[in-house]
C-alpha cells in the first residue's frame, strides 16, 4: 500500500483530536521556497503522542463506565427522583378521589333539597340549602387541591424523565468518545510503530533525495456531481477537475483518488465494498483506480488550464448503511526534475443508504476544505492523457498508519506538511 492511501486512512482515523498530532509536525507553509525541508516527528514526540492518546482513551472508557452506572441509577426504582414522582402521583390520585367524593356530595345535597315535600318548614328548607352551599364549597376546595396535586405530579415526572434523558445523552456522548479516542490511539500507536521500524532499519526511508518536490496550492482538485447519499448496490457518476492555476506548464500531472467507508458505528471498515473507477477522453472505458490510488497522467497540463476526469463510485449491495468519504488530490512532475503537488487531500463526505432505499433528490457532497478559486482558468485544449509507466506509476511510499471515522480536514493525522513530504519521497526515489 502506498503512502497517499495510508495517509488518507490515517487522516480518517485521527481527525477526532486535531491537537494530538498537529502538535508533533508543523504544517507546510505554501509560500516557502522549494529548498525547504520538512521535519519528521521524533520517536520521543510520537511516544508522547501515543501516551496522550492512551490516556485519553482510558479516560473515555472510565467515563463510559460511569455513564452506564448513572443510567442504571436513574432507571432504578430506588432513585430519589423516582420515589418523589411516585409519591406525587399517589397524592394526585388521592386528590382525584377526594374531588370525586366532593362532587357526589354536591349532587346528593341538591337532590335532598329538591326532594323536600311541600309541607317542609322554612327551617328545613334553609338547612337543606346550607348543605348544598357547604358541599359546593368543599367541591371547589377539592378541585383546587386536585389541580395542585396534578401539577406537582407532572413536575416530579418531568424531573425524573429529564434526569433519565440526560443520563442517556451523557452515555451516548461517552460511547462516541470511546470510539473516537480508540481511533486516535490506533493511529498514534501505528505511527509510533512505523517510526520505530524505520529507525531499526537505519532510518533509511525511500527516496530521501526527492526533497526538491514542493507543495503547490494552485494545483487543485475539485469534485462535482458526487451525491451526498449513495444507495448500496448502485453506481453514481461524478467529475473530478484537475486545475493548473499556476503560470507555468506542468509536464506530467497524476490525479489521485481514494475512497474510505465505515458502517454507522465507525468501527467496521467497508473499504472492500466500495470501488472508484475513472475514464477520460483518451480512455473512454471505465478503469478501476489502482492500488496506488493514481490514475493515468495528464501530459501536459498547461498554465491556467484544467482537465476533467469522469469518475464512478460503486457500492456493493451487501454494504450496510454507513458513512463514506472520497479524497482527491494531484501530483506533478516536470521534465527538468522539479515536482510537487496539492498540499492537502480534499475530502467529500457522503452517506451510504441501505440497498433498496430511496433517498430521493439529494444535494451534492461538499468538500471538507476551502474550495479553491478557479474562476480564471480555462479548459485545456490539445492536452493528451497517457498511461503512466516506470517512475511515475509509483508515486506513493512505504506503508504507515490505520483507519476509522471520517474526515474533512486532510492533515490531522501527521500534519499537512508531513503528508506531502511522504508523497514526494517516493517520487524522488524513482524520478
């Protein structure tokens, strides 16, 4: 597996804690000269990052355990709020019974008044009317008491429900934190293991002489037409535009594309169930993006010009509902030995809907980084695209880190500069 692919998945894994690895490696400044070099994180720095990731993961696991206990406590029939709600409900039921009895007393008093015979004395009539008046007063008091008891019962039940909901929400957040910190820990451990492996091998990475390659922010890659929701078992077409926004021709430009997907939990890797294909004017048939995640070179890409590549994303029908992200980028190589590429991976996130779903009309996926300004560039005419062979076909590098969750910032795992340096080392070793 080549470094560009590795870094895409490492980005996905480490996105949850940007401070963790960004503190290790400074990002490339786009206006630095070609002679600038990029410092690799030291073993000590990577050990510190791995230890921090382990600490964060342990804390998250402990927080999840505490949250689970809080949910159990909130659901318990011995919880204070549960007992308070139960008592308030009992009082409300007693008040309702008392009101019913008071209403019945009013009806009985009125019936007794109406049943008085014509021979009843004034004293008897007055006494019967007094009982009606007293019964009505008692009924009003009972109604007020019932209203107050009902309000107290409702408030007590709401307090109980709110407490239980808050406990569940806290548990949900704690569970997500465990998933995220586990991903961070995996990425940090893998980066440390890789660095130790390289140190054991004498610290000789592939292509250290390729340090003349530079990041070029004006070489941009933009995706259009990729839906924000893709149904499993279907294929969707979209376009990748590679733009040379500089004032000089690039002799060879290699477009890069990589897709990563997980289930909804973020724990299950679905990469084997998603596939990217591409086609262009000189090669109208669909080709699967190779294991190095590069497509055939655009030769050349003139100053201010762009080239469009037809892309297709296919998702296997067996894929469960989940999340995906398509990364795109580009590297260039000139006949005079100069080289470079886009500083970052541009990520386009999409949802995976289960097979047979009908999401209806959905908007296009949006890039996770700032969209470049390409309003002043023009379509390239007369540019040919030919298959890459020899040195240009292998512009990745050695394997490194691992995967999980999805990312919109493409430089979080080991820094934007480190990502670019890793690409250009391989290029420099064979160019």
